[in-house]
């Protein structure tokens, strides 16, 4: 296994500190563990403290005791070695079914970086450019319009009166990847979009996505960062279908999941794996966990393969995906992306549109489907500079940290933003050596 030299990053050695930071990203580890189902090395062998790593479990236990979550699976790898993999609590609390390391989670928006990788694979093959207008692949997007308020004071209305004006330019593949397209971005055109292009989960991308070309955008393309919950990334899934000649689920299975040995990742959970799916919970106003028996309607589809939120996966599988990104596109001899393409994915593509302008912290940028840490101090985060990450609506979260040569995944099925911060802290504080 390739290893990095131990280099002190003291305040007296700024040049060496910068060199290490560049070296970790430019030459990152090219060999990852073949399986993340169990630890593969002692924490001390990769510069982590065994004693301090137990604080990850302590954090999860605290949140379970206070009824914020029912259970969790967490994993950490450094220098390509898994040093923490822990399942705690219940997969099904009411029936006292323990959480297992092979538990299957609804990934929700953690599906988006997978879609981002698929698009970048098509970029590498010369099938598309980031600057390509979406209409090059889906002609219905050729004459997009933008919603404008009839009454400027009615912006807070749930269904304001709007009129349409021609878009200043067509939306591009990059716009969709960076949430700067204005397409179904929970803005002033939301109700109009729902009426004009209803999302039918019994349909498929080939039928549904072209209907989005007629809906008005929430703002002029490229002028704002505003999250497109599903439609923007689902449109990218359709572009993958068109450029690859495969349905989106087939492409992901053949080109990403099979090569990376992600055997439990899919849009539809097979019947024999359903017992491993973790129960969803919501925390009520009176501080209790409430079981959610029904699969959310937007997720309940066997045909509409949502790259914006439809994947199911395990901690083991997503760790392999994350480690591939840390390795700059390769894992166990399988190259998914070129090294420079991963750098492109993890670069800030939106200027200053993402930080305070998008109600995010200073020091954060946005790459191609991932948040990027530009300055950890301004961002008030313990993730290293250059880290990139994203999470899901049901509490799942991952980050790739080239600065610390580390990846971490947290899987839960109850929304909780504070736990993400505490998880990050519990991981980073365990670093004892470079």
C-alpha cells in the first residue's frame, strides 16, 4: 500500500503545510480497502487514536438516548484503511430489531453525487460538455422562460401571480450540476411547475423530463444558487440515458456499482433485501420519535429512476464510492474517473453564489453536486480545506477530506443537522498524527 510521509504541519512550517495539502490531493492514496464491512487496520497505524474514535459511538448513543435517532451506522477510513465501522441502536425500534452493519438506507439527496459522477463519466468520453445547453439533448428545453412576480411584494405568497419572460440564456449541464439553473428550485414558479409538469412516479425519465422544458424557471440561469430538490438532477439522469444509450439504472449498475462492488446500491430494493431496510422516523414537537411506515410517495417508484433522491445503499457501499473519490477516481484497480475530473468536481463553480448569498456559511463553495470547503475557519467547520460532501433528507451524510486523507459516512434515517456537526467533530478530534 502506498503511504504518505509523516510531515509536521506546525505554524512554523507554512511551506510544508501547503505542500502536504497539495500533495494529498494531487497524489492521494490509490489503493483502498477491498471491503469496508470491517476494520482493516488499527487506528494508530494511520495516525488516529483508538480511544478518541470511541467518541463517535458516544455521540450516537447520546442522540439515541435523547430520542433524536433510532440507530446509526458510522464508518471512517484514513490512508485507505477502515479504522471505524460501527452499527448501533435499532433498525426497527418498535420490534427491537438491532441495527446491522449491512442495513440498507434511503439515500435521498446523497444520490446526487452519484449522478454527478455519471455525468462526469460522459464528459470524459466526449459525449457532453459542461457548457452544453440542455436543449442539445432534450429539445423541449430550447425556449425556456423565467417566472416574474406580477406584484413584487407577493414573493412570500405560496402561489403568487406570475408572468413569464424569456430566459437570458439556455440552462446548461453545469447549471444543473451546481443548482444554478432555476429549474424547480422551490421558488416563485413552484406551483406553476407542479401544475404544468406533474411528477408521476409511475412514469419514467424519458417521458417526464421533457415536460419540464415548458415550465418557467425560478430565476435567470446562473444568477443564483437555489436547490433543485429533484428535477434538476433528474434531468441530468435523462441526459446520461441519452448519451450512454442505457437506462439510468442500467448505467449506474454497469458503470459504477458493479466495478466498485456496491452490491446493495440500487433504485429498487429486491424483495429478499427488504428486511434490511431501516425504518424511517420523525422527531415530533414533543421530543418523541414517530415511526413512518409508508415509503414517501416521491421515493416510491420502480420506473422513475431519480438521480436526485431515489437510491438505496449501505454504509459499506457508500464508503467505497467515497473512497474512490478520495483516490481521485480509482478503487481496487477500477478507475471510474480521471484524477483531474475529480478535482473539477470538487472545485467551486459558483463564485460567491453559495455562501451567505444562499444562507450558507462564509468559506463554503459549491462544486458539481457537492459542497466544497474553501476556508474551514470562515465556514466554522472541522472538515479540512478542500473537503467536499453532501447529505440526504433522512439524515445520511458523507464527506471526502483530501487534506486529512480521510473519508467518513454517517447513516441514519431521521433528519438531524446538528448530529452531522457532532459527527464531524468526533471524527476529526481523533486525528493524532499526520
